[in-house]
């Protein structure tokens, strides 16, 4: 074998080895993402230790530094939420939003409490009138008038909803009822 052939052969062998490593890297990242998806399905703020790179590394038998690197890559791709506390926690974004039926505005939080506060705040906004499209815009005045009528001392005030068919009168009446129930009026 000529010396030039050896160089080409070594380069081909090295390239194939690098290709195999890249495939393993993608597979490991996919496994970590699936693991976080499954763990986030049963999210509990009191049991956060399972979302740290160290705990995930022990569970998956991978070094903590490699797990941390892959989790940060997945975070940069927008698939994870990062809680920058000590230790740092990672959660599957889509699964957390499905679990709490909300849409999170941030991808980085400084504490678990900050994350839970946003979740509770967005869930509260989705109660009664918060679900109506335009509740703070074009319907804002109507919503405030309705809240004032319901909250009026003793038994509230009568409300008359008028409009064409299909404009949402029944839906608005249901939201009004939910508001009264939620605020114990």
C-alpha cells in the first residue's frame, strides 16, 4: 500500500468513526428529550431534583457534563425550559404547557417559584372572562360592566344580552355564570 493510500484510508476510517459519533449524539439527545417529556408529564414542583443534569445523568448512566451539554443544546433549540437555580433544572416546554393547559411566555426562569407564579397567573387569566377573545380589548368595557352588575350588593343587577345569531350571547352568559361561581357571588 502506498503512503498516499494509507492517508486516504485513515481519513475514511476517521470520517466513518465521526459519523457514528454524530449518530450516537443525536440518539442520546433524543433519549434525553423523551425522558424529560415523560418526567414532565407528572410534573410536581416539590420533586424538582429529577430534572437536574446530575439526576438525569445518573438515571441514564451518562456523565453529568455530557447531559448538561445536550440539555443546553435542546434548550437553545427551544424544546426545553431552563430554571437557572442551583442546581439548574430543565423541563420539556410543550409537555409542561399541555400539563397546565397554558402558554408560557418565557423560556428561562430564575426559580421554581417564578415558574409556578407564571403558570398560576396564566391559569387564572383563563378562568371565566379570561377565555373570551378580546376580554381586555374590544370586549373589555362589556366585561367590566357585566362584572359590576354581577357584583352589585345583595343579588346583583339584571343583565340583557342582545345581538344577532352566532355572536356569542350564550357563550358570554356562560362566562358570566362561571365568573359568579368562581367569585362566590
